[in-house]
């Protein structure tokens, strides 16, 4: 029987880095962003502070790597560029609806991301600013695609999308924090989430229909 060959220092390093990143998530969930000190991270990860200093320039860099991996618009599993590249058409209404519905589902399940968004809106920080800026750049790619459809109309898709994104964040955070109804909707239930998804679709459908009508009138 052939002996297993030791994979070496590289695998040890990757395992240690995973422990450290996992520790960041555990602390965010249990203590919030105020608990993200190098001492806490080392303790939860079961590694030395020296090892964290060796692999990362600073705690800020470590947290930024973790946050970028968890943020919906930046994470590879759901980033805007990937959805647009695979759409196969310029049906921007369907693309936007898919992005918003996926965001709702992801955000309602991801406790770490809920804490990260709370951090983003409650404290000014370089990490949160840079992540927000990257999200805006990705969003700009979508709006560049959608703008031609709204030429010669007074429809402000950016404002509508902003209200929908903000509504998703607030309704989910309210439900998770208070475990109470919001406008008589139980956002923590499957039925409640489905009602919000349906409303997102209806709002976007009406928005695009209004744009079509305005463009039709101008072409008459």
C-alpha cells in the first residue's frame, strides 16, 4: 500500500489561512465588528498572533478579504458581471429582477452579511468604503446596459433600484433584529419572502412598461 505523501508547507499555510478567515466570520456573528481584534481572531482560530502578522499586512486587510468574499455584489457566486455575461440577451428587466431576488434570498440567510451591512451603515471605515465603491462599479456595468432602453423617458431606474435594494436591506434587518412583522408581512417566513419577491417583479414590470409607453408616444 502506497504511503500518503506529506503535502508540505503550502497546505499547512492554506489550512491556517482558512482557520483565520473562518474565525473572522465567527466573531462577526457572535460579537459584531467591534470584536475584530487580532487577539480575538488568533484565539478563535487557534493560531498565534505571529502567524496572522505573517500572512496578513493588518487586521484591516484580513477583514477586507473576508468581507469581499461575503458581499453579494462582489462574491463570485452572484456578482453582476457574471449574471450579465451569462444572460445571453439584453433583457435588463429579467437580469435586475434575478439580481434583486437572489440578493433577498442571500441576505436573509447570511448572518455575517447582515452584520457587515449594519457595520457599513453605522460606522465610517476604509474597508466598507472600498467595498461600497466596488459594488457601485459593478452596478454601473448594469446601468450602462439598461440605459438605452430608458432613453427619451423620464424613468429613473437608478432611484427605483436604490429603493428596492434599500428596502431589502431594511426589511430583512428589521425582521432579524426584532422578529416582528413589517407592514403586516412576516419577512422571516417563506410566504413573506415570496410576497416581497412578487412585489419586486411587479415593480420592475410596471417600470419597464411605463418606459415602453412613453417611448411609443414619442414615436407616434
